[in-house]
């Protein structure tokens, strides 16, 4: 892969299943080392896009390059350089965790002299080294997902694709999966491309593309997307509300009001503002609450519906596509 | 990067990351892939003891229950030139049948892999489709032969001598037969996406193949229509060499030999064993070729 080139580069990518146009000419680029997220309801075309980027589906139109290789003309080049974690598990439950990884290492031609060390490393990274000898059947959902992440990393890919990596997991496990993802991005200097329909998870991405009905409707950092929608709202309870309102006006040039028993005002990036507020307000603060415009608001402003409504209406479309995409 | 500030304290992995470079695809790579796909079949067979045991039940039923029950019928008929125990006669047929069932099951594992997603793990790997299919076919054939080996150990029950040469010969023949059947199964599995329809179809294909193969009755002196059907059945050419191997190790009169081991004839010409083996093996290679093409086309 040419150094400095984008990790993923997509131009006019289209996929049609019969009459259904699942992906309608999308365009974007992912920088090396970035955590890039695709956010959208089920049926928006996220998985279809990932499948095309992973060489599992042939695009109907347009071009895409992953790690410098064309996804149609240089499929092997792409396959050598990507790791994949699918939405549905793709492990062999009859094999142990280690055997699953060994299978992968052989299939990808990982040099034998490195296989043992590398397996140990990725298993330790996801905290499964102690369970390596157990059959995957006996693993919990979160452990399976972690094992898949470890497997996706085994051959040191340049780009790791995660298709809904935390779907169906409990919140605690989701949090720990995210912990691993961020840690490995750091340790492995890897580009991470993921899809999600959880708003709170999209926050972890450096940039997100919001996808709806086969198109990218917005692409930016989560901060910028939310800033585009509106400011954060801060509510504080103080010992002296009058003094606090005056101080907020003097020191920060912001207009505050008392609403529902709390001093309330709006500011562009609330969390970053709170330390300054404590340091400079001069009035004791008893409690603070920052309400941000959520990605839900962002999604709403770009698509005109909430992500849950969009999912409901996309259900039929998705069923058609899943039948067509099944192989 | 915006989120580095939130990144968990880097562990020791950050300092000593083992970097791997995936090599360009080549023959060596593909051979490694064949080997590991095959190896997986063996591991799975070994771990699935229940399957091994349940694979034994059918042949034992055929040999001990049907064989014993029906031999009463035969004995009452009597024979001038002595008798051949029915169990001995059907033993090679039972071996062929059990190998056939196991081979089909092994081929069905591709459908299973597809349903459980594991096929995707193989299909996105930088190896050729043929490596995966060849690995599956040889692996399936090996597993079926192993199952066959367990049946061969029952030879004593059927009055077949434990001659090491005979046992080896039988194992070799079983492998070739199993290879052809796995090829057939994998070819079907390339198109069929649900386990139910796969096994339904296989049952449909296997029963007639079994009944028309000469596994359970001698092929000589049949009515013309049945003769023609048996000659078109590939399994016939897998069963006959097995039977021939068994009978050449028995001490029976030429008259009985002609009745029970007449060989396969094409319009009066006895097809030699080597040609039968070539037919079966060639079919295996051909079916595997079709399977490879189908997996490539689905790409």
C-alpha cells in the first residue's frame, strides 16, 4: 500500500439487488490509523458496503480501493490486508479458541515461526489466553466476539472491518469490547472501519458517516456533527443562583436563566467547559448536568426521522436484500 | 488522533508487537490451506465421538440382524456346492454403505459451515477456492475411511479373515469410493443453502444408489432392466472391487464364486477391477472439479 494514501477510498460505489438499490453511489475516504464509523439504521446499506469492501460482494458500479488495492481487480491484495469481524459469528464451535486461530493463521499463511507468539499476543490482548484450550461452544457471546476480534487481527491487517461488533451484547460487554478496540488501534497502528446502529457507540469513532437508504447523508467528526445541530445545555445547582447567573454573564459572556430549579445555559462544547466553570465561576456549585445534542438529534436533522423509525421502515427493504445477499 | 487522550494505558503489547506479513498467494500457500481445511475435518470427527458411534449402528444392524435373519432363509434353500454365509456376502456392501453415509455427512459440513458462518471465514481468506474444496474432499474422504476402518474391524463377525493385506486393500478402496462421494456431496453443497434440503436430497439420492449397487445382492443373473440400472450406478463400481477383495481371501468353490462374486459385466465383458477403480476415482476428480467451478462462480 502506498504510504500516506487513504486506507479506504470509495468512489461512486453502487450495489443493486434486483430492483432494490441497496447502495446508491457513495463516496468517501478513510485516513490511515483512523476509527471510521458507518452509522445508520438496519437496512441502510452499511453491511452491503462492508461486504463490497471486503470482496465478498461484487459492486454493481463505482470503484473502491482498500489498503491500496482495488476490490474487484485485486481481490487477493485486499484480502491479505484486511481483518474482518462479521455481524454473525463465524467461529467453529467444535474447535478450541486456539484451534480457531491456528486455522486462520494457516489459511492466511502466517509464517510458522511467528504463529505461536502472535496467537498468544492477540489472545492476551482480548483476555482469552487462559481459555484458549476450551471449545468455543462454551464461550459467552462477549468472549466469542472478542475471539473474533483477535482472529481478525492475527495476520496484522492494515484495515480491520467490524460489522456491528457489539450487536446483541450486554452493555458491560459492549463497553469492554470498545476498550479492546481502542487499545488495539493504539498498539497495532491499524485503521478501523466499523458499522453500528448504536448512537452512543458512534461517539467513539473519530469520524462517522451517517447512512440512510443507501446514501451517505453526512460525514464528519461526531463533535462537528453535533455542533452543527445545536449547543450543549448545562444545568447547575448553586448556593446562590443570582450570583451565578451574573458571574456566567460577566466571565463567559453567556446568558443563563433559572429553569426547573437549576441555572441553565447553552455552550458549544459543554464537557470541556465544565472545568473552566468550576475554576472561574466563584460561586460554589452543588451539582452539574451537561446535556448534549445527541447523535439522535443529528440523525433526525439529516434524515427527518429517528433511527428507530428508520429501522422500522427499512425492515422490508432489508429482508429483500438479505435474501439476495445470502450465500 | 482525537481520542488518544481517552485510550487505556498502553500495555506491554504496544512495545513488542509481533508483526506478521501475509505472503503473496502461491502454490505453497494453497497447499497449506488444503492441509488445514483437511486437518479441521479430522479434529471435528475425532471430537465428535457420538457421530463415530452412531455411524456404527447401521452397519451392525445390517450385519448382525439382517445378515443373521436372512441367512436362515438361505440355509433352508440349501446348496450343493456348500454355502456362503450371507453376512460374509454383504460385509463389503455394508462397508461401502457406511463409508458412503459418512462421506455424505462430511460433505454436508459445507452446508453446516455456511449456516454457521464459518464458510465466510474461509471465503474471505487470500487462498484459492480450489484449495478449500480439495481440502474438504480429501478431508471428508479420510474421515469416511476412518469410520470405515472401525467397520472393517468387525470382519470377524462376518466370517471374513483378519488378513492385514486384505484390510489395507479394503481401506484403500474405501478411500477412493469415499472421495468420489464427498466430491458429489460438495458439488451439491455448493448450491444448497439449508441443511434440511441437503440431507433430504442426499437421502433421496442414496437409497436408490444403495439398492442398485449390488451391496446387498449378487449382480449376476438379474433381469435386464435391473442389470442396466445397476451398470449405470456409480456405487456399483465402488462395491464390486471390495467384494472381489473379500472373496479372493476366502476359500470357496469356483461355482460359489461365480454366483456371489461374478464381477460387473458390460454386455458379457467382465470389467476389470483396475478399470472400476479408475472409473470411481475419475468420477471423484470430475465431481470435485465441478464443485470448484461452482464455488468460483459464486464468487
